[in-house]
C-alpha cells in the first residue's frame, strides 16, 4: 500500500508538470538615456496573443518634467520607423499656467531659440506656433500631477532636438532624440 501511495504521488506530480501552464514569455528592450549613461529597460510580456505581434514595433518611452524646469532625460534612442508611445509626466505641483510642460520633437535644422521665440506668441495653441513645419510630434501642455501620452512614427535615422516650448523653458528643458 505504501508503494502504491508513493507511485500515485509521483504520477500526480508528473501529470501536474506535464499539464502545467506553458505561456511563452518574451523580453522587450528599449534603450533610454538619462543624461549620464544609457540604460536598457526590460519588460516581460506574454507572447500568446496576436496584439503582442502588433506591439512588437512599439517602443514605450516615459519622460518627466518637474517644477525646477528639468526633464529627467536628455537623450532618447529609438529605431527608424518604430511607433513611439511617449508619456510625459509632470511630477511637480505647480499649475499649467505657471509651470506648464509639453514635449516637442523638432525637425532637423530647426534653430531652437528661433522656434522658442515664435512659441511664446502661441499661448492659445499650447505654445506650438500655428502653421509651423518645424514640429514632428508634440504633447499638449500639462500642469503638476498630470500626464499625457502620444503616439507617432519615429522619423528617418538621425539626431533631432526635443524641448519644452513653455516660455523660457526651451533653454534648459531640451535633449536629443536619436533615431538609429
């Protein structure tokens, strides 16, 4: 009888292992610079649904702005043609009218100071000059405690500038958007 109980336990364990959950997992890696050294963030996703295949070419990027007029990253790296899902978080407490932030990706060759001077005149348009061809993508203006997410296709390989276009912020709230 004792032999039979051990055999049943062993067979039960083997059956549980054989019938166990066999979800495949994959790791998505994105490289994001923090200004000091690049790092790779790894997220694990189940690879069982068809929407994961569609998301394979989507890179998630998160960037924060604060009440000291600073982004927490001054470099972002993506691949040409990737869909970029960028989330801007305002981690400060000040209102949008006092310390608003947006994220603006500029075309190559745009002179930041000239763009910033035009942006000051565009308060009603979240400080994005109307009719400009200097903007590839941008978020709306947000205040303390708010966040916004946008999606856009990464442009051709090269180096692009990103800024906050709130008056006076573009001189310190800026960075490089590197497309490989």
